[in-house]
């Protein structure tokens, strides 16, 4: 465990449950943003993705489909 992780565990452990939950929620938010930034980098990259391009083209050729009906799942 890193020094930062240890410090965070100590801080969260000293907080009341509701405040500790807020810290965890905020950490998850930051984690999600990091993932979003990675996807943005991939999307903005000026390179081709032949397999993805083929998959999209094949899917579009299949034509329109009915939306999923949760009642039928």
C-alpha cells in the first residue's frame, strides 16, 4: 500500500460514516473521470481501428433493429 493510500485510509477511518461515504463517492468520481479521459484520448487519436470500423460497417448494413424491450429480457 502506498503512503497516499495509507493516509487516505486513516482519514476515512476517522470520519463519520456519512462523510466517509462522501469521500468514497468522490474517489469513484475521480476514478471514472480518469477512465473518461483515456477514452477521450483514444477517440481523439488520429489512427484507424480497422476491426472496429469493420464491425460498425457490418452493423450498419444490417439495417434498423427494434430497441430492446426490458419486459422481454
